[in-house]
C-alpha cells in the first residue's frame, strides 16, 4: 500500500517522496511518484481524560471504541486514558474497561495502559481534583489499584509523607512516575527524580510556582536532562511565550499532552470530569469557581499551536509522538522508517489530519 504523500518526517528530517506499507510495517520512504501531504509518526497522548462525549472514568467498551475512533481522527495512534482522583472503589470498573479495550482493540487509537492522576496529590494544588478524594501516599492502596488494572503511569506529589518511598515502590514495579499537583520545593523535586520519577505532569500548571530563588518542580524538570516535560499547549494553560520557553529549555524532552476531557470535539456547554461538573466556554474548561479543569485540546491542534509559537514542524511532531513514546518506554511508537510498525498520521498543508494508519490499517481518512 502507498500512502500517496509528498514527504515524510523520518527521525526529525523531512524526506521527499511517498511511503509504502506491507502488512503492518513500513517498507520504504522517499519513494518516487508521491502525492500530497506529509506523513509523520502517529501521535501518542499520554494524558487524556476523555474525548467526544466519553469520560474514561465512566467509559464502557462502547465508550472506549468511540474514543479510539475520535482520537484516530486527530492523528493519535496510542494513548493512556487518565483517571482523576476518585474514591478508592471508583477505580475498579474503569480499570477493567481499559484492560478490556487493550485486550480487544476495535480499531482506531490503541490503549497503552492507564494513567492514574492521583489520588496521592497535594491539597495545596488540587486543580480540578475534588479535594475530598485526595489521599496521603498509601502503599497498600497503590498496590491494590495497580493490581486492579493496567496502570502504566502515576502522577503524585512527592513531598507528601511517604511520597518518595511511593515513587521508589512504583518505579520498582515498572510504572512511570510523574510529579504533578505538587508543592515540592527544588530539593524535594530533585529527590523525586533521583528516586526514579521521570516527568512533570503539566509544566507551569497545578504545582508550586517557579520563583527566582524557589524554582519548584518546574525549574528542576526543565534543567534536568533525565526528566520529560509535559505541557498543555492550548493557549489557555500556557501563554505562547511560556510554551515556547519550556520547549526551548527542554528540547527533545518536551512532550505535548492534551489533558482533554469528554468535551473535546463537542459544543460548548456543561460536561463531567470524573465526579465533577465542568463548563466549556471560549475554548476553556473550568469548574464553577473558574479553576481550569482539563482542556478541549486535541493533539493535532497542539502541534499546530507549537508550530505557530515558533517550533519547527519536525520538532513539534517529535513532541507529539516520539517524546511521549519514549517517556512511556514504547519505542515501537513515535518512529517512521522502514521495518517498523506503520503507525502514521498524514498532515495537509494546514497541519490538519488527512489520514491515520494504526498497525498498518487505515483508522481514519478525511472524506
């Protein structure tokens, strides 16, 4: 199969020519006689609460199928459904639903595992999380949640009592730990990353603020070469200058995430984020008191926004595909070259998604 593109982004370089696929793998790039559009490694969203009317805390098999289809339409080939802080018993059903979606994908974007954003978060920086659902680090509860389903990432606040020990415990289990919703000072942030935490969840949002003599987790994450910097580049959570500054500081460690809620791709109005009511107006999602509560961002829009702020297309694609794949240890993703699985998005001149291929099969095509 030929994609019919005029070029492809291969390891950060634009290669002119078409891309061919045989079975589930890319067989050649730079093939003569292409068409239009640019093939890029398919996007990976490591932090998404919902989309297209689907909230992952309440999604069943049908909901996951609708979300997978909606994500493919915006170039996403793989994602981590995110579960916000909830009562302990509320996790079992969504974890089981995610496990079922992983075991029997119906097409569209594929579930990589579950991201637990909480409940071990700081009450000083709850963001949209219900403060009554927050918990002090609890090894037994963490173990139970990780046994209940395919947990692959946990966001926590390492400064809480037992936080550093929980970082180490989760890392020993092969779980990616990210620092977020945290009041950690620089020393504690360093200790968390030294203990195996690999990322900051959404830089400059819902954590101790950067100050010249108190840089907090953001200041530490931006300067450590072993830490991935995740960012919501929607023009709401970060000013364009803030997004570009973080991108320039982090370089190849910069990861685009959406933190999208079920309202993504839907009209303005009232929706749910876990057990909380949220309202969408003017492209922002908020609680009744105005607190930001996720986003309506999609990964293709995040790429366009980062390019508009000053990044090169190849670098924005890296931030949307290769960097998050590497953060999650999924090195088969975020790559477009002969011999690898064909997980590809095709972008037009406006950087809109024209086609998405997942595992060699067409998952979306614009009509």
